[in-house]
C-alpha cells in the first residue's frame, strides 16, 4: 500500500489548496507537499530533485509533479517533465502504462489552479455567496480549462464584481477557502480530473 505521496508544486496557492484537497482524495494515506518559489524554479531544480529521490525512494512511496500550463504548449511541457523523470531513472505513470506501478506522475493544471475553482462553482459560491450561480453557463466559462486571458484574472474579475477583493485577489486566501468546499467528484475541469486520477492510481497501485 501507499505509505507516502510527495507532491511537488510551483507556488503557495497550489500548496494551500492541496492541503485541503488531498485528504479528500487519499483517505488515511500520508502526503507531503514541497513547494518551489515559482514554476521556473521548479523546472530548474526538478532534474536534480528527481535524481536525488531515485537514489532512495522506497517502493511504497510515489511522487506527483504538478505545474500550471500557463502559456506553454501542454504536450511540450508534459514531455519535458517525462524526460526529466526518465533521465533520473524513475518510472513515470505514462511510461508504466495503465494499471502498472509507477514512481512519478506528471500533471498539468490547465491553464492555472483557478480553472479548478471554475470547475466546481458550487465551492466558489459556498466561499463567496454573492457570486452569481450562472457563471458556469455563460459563454467563455463553460469549459474551465478553456477560459481565455488567464483564469486567476477571470476569477478576480468575477469576485470583484460581486464585491470581494476590491484591492485585488488574495490568491492564497481564496485558494484555501474555496478548496475547503470543493467536492472532487463534481469538478468539471478535465485537468483536475486527470490530477485526481493520478492520485487514485498512486493509492491503488503502489
């Protein structure tokens, strides 16, 4: 069984969101979140970090790398992460194949963490009751992973119109509060579903 999942993330708001979300996905399994300073910092240091893990990682542990797509090509970014894992000598979920044991899973939030919040608008409403319930039905918001011009900027605009964060979105505060109310089973973001699938696979197969 899985003894520990190490999750590598690029920034503080993702860390605080996962502190709320992972217990909902992992039951009693143990996890540890390790945060980098930013996406560039994660990508720069990831090869050395993975090589270090490969020298001692117990068979009952797994690693999950989570980064925002931002403006990157998703396929190119995913392949970059896969290459880093292979060079470090770690078996990735992609290379292991369906149903087989893996040591590291690479996942991408498309295009940013806040897309996952749009994917569970009921959680946003629970955190900020004045936001309109109709947002997910409006053009431009129906697919959380296809929101244009930045998902955190879009969320900030919606929240400001509803009377929240008039001086600017406080991302960590928002992430913590919304994630508290999120139900992973109802989230419509495909990148969030892929993330949940990787966590479930680690718990099931390690």
